[in-house]
C-alpha cells in the first residue's frame, strides 16, 4: 500500500523559506513522476512543481525561480524548497505520485504572514 507523508509546513514571514518533505512507503518514488500541489481556501488545487523519473523538473510560473523540487532516492523522499515566500503561497501543500491511480499525501499547511 502506497503511503505519502508530507511534513515541513509552518508559519513563516514573507520573504522567508521552508523546505517541505514527502516521504513514501510502499512505493519507490524514483520510478515515477512526483508532483507538489497546493490548495488555498476557496481555490482549486493547483500544480506547483513536478519532477520526472528522468530528473527533469517543471514549475508553475508563479513559483519559478523561487521553489525547487528535488528527490533523495536513498531516503525515498521528495522535497520542495520554497524561498522568497509570499502571502499568495499560503496553502495546504500536497505531494502526489503521478500514477494511475494517483496517490496523495494528507497535506501540510504553509502559512505566510508577518
């Protein structure tokens, strides 16, 4: 059974940084495309970043240059390094294994406020 567990969400001031982690069990993350998504209150869930099996990465325009997705195969974990955080980055962040069926974590809350 695939289980994804996100962690690292916190309250941070604008301009600050956070690193989110997505640890997997029951699956080898390096075999799949992994994505980070976020959902703010009243908004639809949106794709933030993806890392493909090849290591190729994709970013939404809103986070390009500020966020970095990476993968540590030895820890079977995917990360999202978030720098220069803005108020509009506040959301629940989810990781997703992009398979059919997809697998989602439970989410981790990121709050950006002074």
